[in-house]
C-alpha cells in the first residue's frame, strides 16, 4: 500500500505543485476569491472521490491518493483559465528568462530554505517518534498518537489561510518601507489566528470524544488516555500559532536564519528530546506535555537570540518585528480623498519634509509636484464612487534615500509605464520630470490596491 500510494503521489506531483503555486500567484494578483475557490474545489472533489474510489472500487488506499491528485487537477482546469481570462489580471507567468540571472534564483533559494529544513526535520522527527512509540508502547498507543498528532492539521487548515496574508501583503509593505502598515497587518493576522486557535482549543478541551470519533478511533483500552492527550495537545495550539506566524514572517522579510532556527528547534532539536523524556517519565500523556513545553521554549529561545543579535549589532531594526522604529519626526504619513485642495496641501508637506531632511530644492519640488498631480488625478478619475476615495501617502528617509509611496484602491493605473496621449484627461507632466530624477520607480497592483513607489537619492 505504501508503494502504490508513493507511486501515485510521485506521478501526480507536477500537477499538485503547479496548481498550488498558481493558487498563491492568483491570490497575490488580486484574485483571492479564485484562489480560495481553487482550494475548496480541490478538497471537495478529493473527499467525494475518496468515498467513491475507496468504497466502490478495488483501488483501496491507492484510490485515496488518486483522489487528491484528481481533485487538484479538476480545480486547476476550472479556475486557472478563469484567472487568465480575467480583465483585472496584472501578472502573466512566463518560463523564458527564469534562469537568465542569479539574483532571483538565489533569493528564492534563500527564502525557501526554511521550508526545506521544515520538511527534512519533519521527516526525521516523525520517523524517530513513530518508531519509538511503536516499540515502547505498542500499536494501540501508536494509533492514538497518530490521531492526536494529526489533529494539528485542523489548526493548520485555518492558519495557512490567515498566515498567507503575511507573505502576500506584509512582504509588499516591507518592500515599500511601509512599517506602519506592516505593524497593522501583523497585529491583525496574529489576533485573528489566536482567536481561532483559542476557539479550537476550547472545542478540544470540551469534546475530545468528538475529535476521536472523526478519526474512527475505537480502541477502548487507551480511549481515556487518548482524550487526555487531545486535551493536553490543544493547550499547545496558541504557542504553535505564535511560532508558525513568526517563522512565516521572518522568512518573508528575509530573516532566514531566525526562521530556519525556529523550525529546527520546534520540530526536532527541542521537541524530540523532550517527547522522549516525557514518554519515559509519564507515559503516553507525557508526549503531549512535552509538545507544550517545546513550543514555549522555541518561542522564548528565538526571541532571546533576536534580542542578543540586536544588542551585539545595533541597527535601526527594533523589536519583535525587526523593523525600523519610525516616529512622527521621521516619517510623513497621511490619508486623503484626492481633492485639489488636499493635493496642494500634500505637495507642500512633502516639499517641506524633503528639504528639512536634506533633499535639494529641485528634487523636493519635483516630489511635491508629482504627488500633487497623482493625487489630483486619482481623485478625479480613479474612482467610480467619489464617496469611497482613500489615498494613502507615505514619505520616509532611510540612509541617503527618500521613499515616497502612494496607495489607493481605485481603478488600476500604472503611472510608471504611462505615456500621455492627446485629448486624454490625465495631466501628470510633473511625473515625467520626477522619472528623470528618480533612482527607481515601481508600480504594482496588489490585493486590489495601486502601489506606486518612488525612490530618490538625496
């Protein structure tokens, strides 16, 4: 059975990988509903085919593996063409030039390394723990442990959807130097995840028999200890969420050492020795008390290491989020609705800020004029409903460079590639002047928001 399941998954891996990667891309490219529907459809088809192929065909467990592959294949066939036909699509994936330069390849390898370590550590720890429980406690307890351990998938199912916001949103905000936005996003993600974790924990504490019933567990000899194990294991959920979100966040902002170390400690280096000790001292339930302690120790050690690194190598990156501490005197951040009067006021504030922070008068005026024209045009032409206009402007200085970011939730408009045409309502001549002065100017449409980032050398 193991051989046949492995063969099916190996042959189906290109399909599974492609559909999952496309789901992430589609989510980032302003189509979260299509991405969510892909995952839902894949799992619904998977479950229906599980029942049919396992119950009514001789395929058995091999049919369950086929169901997974066919579920994701069906979701891909339905929703990927739908994404490509969307008028709001901003990204076109291509293979050409994928390996033409080393920069993106190396960055991808670096940021993906914690995931690779996660996989390796999981395989090693699962092998060690499973073999030890089977040998020391027997098949009954081994089945009970499998039930308890797999219930963490229920938490991960909710957590993955929430924490993906960090990769798709916080990563963009970090690139824009929008530290205020990063704090807000991280705070909301953490609160939402913890609320869900606590709710699931309460269900586990109150109704462990329902959870065991979901897995069809019917061994009366270890049933009472299974219920205790489920209750103990649920107490680790909130700490598990803290570690998972921290690992995802540090990987997103390029702190792969902290992310990799956290994964290694949580999955293998701390957890496995403590579980062996807990099982030897307290038997079956000691395994899950050890899980709670390992999650707490991992979170504590990673933050201790972070604090030591920040002390030994003083930088502007402060606190748990490791982002510069920006106060009112160091940043110019405000939200307007795009009226001509507001545009003029924003322009003057930007000019004053730039000159105060040492930028030359010509460049400061160019920044102000460009911002005024962009805000004015967004306010006039960027929204179908004038009551829903919100334009966020953030200007900051980091080192010897100034960063201005304009964000709005209006219709898609790329000022970077914009070429003025005759009889067109847009008037952004100041932007053309700014393009010549800017070190870098980028535009992206992410989570249904226009994001224009302008970088100026002081």
